């Protein structure tokens, strides 16, 4: 496996990839009003938080049911998801994601991971006992380990989740986010030669992110990455695309009529699919919900968990089908 963005780029430009991975323009889903029917092209979930405690049955630090991640992954495979990129947002999560990907079982989608620090957690660089430089060096070591051959395949797909989030500055000040996003570009993305899995919240963050990416564009790979969970302005998406970045879409990208209007105008060859599970599910109140066709049996509350069923409002990689259905439907 190689980075999902690189594979998608290769497919869209006529190149070959190690899996059947392509942008939205070449994905076709056929589903009935109830349940799920097979599709011809395996889907790729470019971002899922599979390390989240919800998949261990823990909600808001309270245990509600038994761990069911293996069942979640088998359900994704049955729904046509062929590969998932497991996102990390800290040094410990990067290590855990690599360990998890190495432990992949038969019947699961292919798994690759990211290495990087979420903007709201960049304070960890300065809180690290041995200092920011040592924290960055440890991230780089983890990335190099994941990029080495692991049973025949490279397990690290991207540097991230990194970027800027000005909507939650209470978790990490703007100046700290800016400092360590650039440090991750210079000290992680460039030496690893990997694309970026980017987080961007607010128009002001997009402006700063674009300025930094333009400054470093020549040092990044030909396919530089993806701006994930995009819910911003059309003009910002167009500027990211001009720099070579894909636009990642999930349920949070499809909530409002304004979101759908942006999605309708974006070029299909620059769109990638994701769930951001267990977050960003498509809810009945969302503007795009009317286009959903695939459904799964679910329980209404976590404590009512039953084997073989989804949990209401806990997004899973199988729900990638719904993301594709809404994008195709609104377009």
C-alpha cells in the first residue's frame, strides 16, 4: 500500500496503483432503499479515527459495551471499503496506529496510518520532557519505521493529521499551532517524502495555511496531500487544488445547503472520500441526508449494543457508502 492520495492521483492520471483506488469521478455505488448491495470498485476511507475509545465501547470516559472494532472493520469490508487510513494526532497515537495496522486480520480492509500532530494538540511539543526537538525526532523515527517494508507493504500513508484550527484556540494558541505546523512540514513531511493529511478550520486558518503551503510547495511531493473534512468556501478549495491538494469530504462536509453547493462545483477528479469515524456521520437533519440509500441495522443507545449492529450517531467506515451517495446525489 502507498499513500491513498498518491494512488488516487495515479489512477486519475492514467497511472497504476497497488489497489483499486480512484477519485470520486471513477467510483460508482449501486444500493437499494434498504441494506447494502455490492459495488464494482473498492472504496478507500482516507481518514478514520479507529483508535477512538468509542470502538472499545467507551463513550465520554464511561464503558457502555464490549469492544467491537474487529466487527466494525468486517462490516466496512462487506460494504465495499477496500482500504482505510488510520489517522493519528499525536506521537503516542502514531505509534499506536502503526502497531494496529501491523496487527491487521484477515477479512478487514487494508490498513495504513498517518504520523503527525493535530493542531489542537501541538502543545505536546512543548510539554514533552525532552523538549520539542526530541518530540519531532521521535515522530520522524516512527514515520521511518512505518515507511520501512512491513510484511511487503509500506504502512505510513501521510503526515498528519496536521494543520490549523482557529475554531478551537482554547485547546492550543494560534502561535503554537503555526510554529509546529511549519516544524512538521520541515522536519517530518520533507524528510519522509510523504503527502500531508491536513486539518483546516475557519477561513482565516485557510488563508494562513495556504500561505505556508505556498512557501514550502517546492519541498513537498508532486502529489502534496489532501485537505480533509473540508467544509469551507469554494474559493479556498480552488486555491488548495491549484497547489495540487485533494479535497477530502465526509458527513461534516455535507451538512448544509451551502456545503452541497460547494461540493457541486468542485471538480470530481480532486475529491476524496472519508468518514472521520467515529465522528462526522450523516444525520437526518443534514441537507444531504435525502440522498442516502445504504442503511444498516442500528441500536439507538450504546448501552443497548447488539452484535452485528451499528450504534446510532457513531460513524463507521462502512458509512463511506453514504458519503459517496450524498456527493453523487447532489451532483
